[in-house]
């Protein structure tokens, strides 16, 4: 992924980008399930070419059809820091993602893009759940999951499934910039729980999730 991203723009602020995960806020909407997830969120828009523009802060919404755990509610998360959204690394990721998926969807003229910074923490006896809603679709057109950091954890394996629930494959993102690029209309995905490798030390899995939905579609 790094060579592909650097064809767009050098990742000059990569270390600061990674460090920004230390400033994520707890996901209050998961309080009834567990306090293992931290996140920030931002919304962007893009035409087929040109700049990817950040939009005013707004809620994240999924219907119950796609998120039976937290669907049909507007979830307001803390906004992504401007230093992250305006930085070289995220700019490169968004431009690459728009172009890559745009080639698969030549009839799409404009995209609604949502970006999520996730930290899943694992404690002794309390595994972290990257996908607490289980195997699912996000209700968008395409998804990028990019590993940013993985510290002292076991598992966190991504599984891909067809519409009947049959597992088509699995893999584990282990190194920074390992990525999964998902056609959300065709397959379901999930991630297994993460546990600490050394229970005496802090443990977390940091990922960036980018979703793209054609602006011609209703939400």
C-alpha cells in the first residue's frame, strides 16, 4: 500500500498520523456492551476528479438492516482533528481510495465519504470487539480498512462471507498499512475479537476505516 499511496503524495506526516490515535475519545454508544472502543469521525465529499473536501461535522447513521446493534440512530462522534484531515497521509489515502473504487464504478460522479479512526482496546478477561455487530455489511458501496498500529494483541482476523453466511476467506492485518478493500454490495465482513498477548501490558488495534457511497444513492 505504501508505494500506491506515495504515488499520490508522500506520507510526510505518517508518525503524527499514527500518534493521533492516542487522542481518540471513548465510544459512548457502546457503553451497554463494553468500553473498549475509541473513535473519531469525519465526512468528506468528492467528485470523480479534483480535491476531496471535508464537510461540516455530522452524525454517522446506519439503518437496523445493516447494524442491528446500533441502527436507526444518529451517532455523533468527536470530530477528527483538522491536523489529521488536512495532513498528507489522509489526503493521499482519500485520493487513492476515491480513484481505486471510482475505476470500479465508472458511472458514479460524486461520492459521500465517511472516515472513522478506531482504537479497539483489549484487557485481561475483556476482549476487544472490532465488529460488535457481528458479520455485517456497512450499507455503502465500498470500504477500505487500513491498519495503523497493532500493539500486544492476538487475533483480530478479518473474515469475508457471502450473502448466505458462508465464509469465503480470512486474513489478519498485521503490519502498518496492511489493508482490506471491500465491495460492500457483494460480501459481508467481520473481525474476530482481540485479546492481550501479555496481560500485564496495554493492548490495542488501531485502524482507519473509509466508506464510500454514491451520492446518487439514498442513505
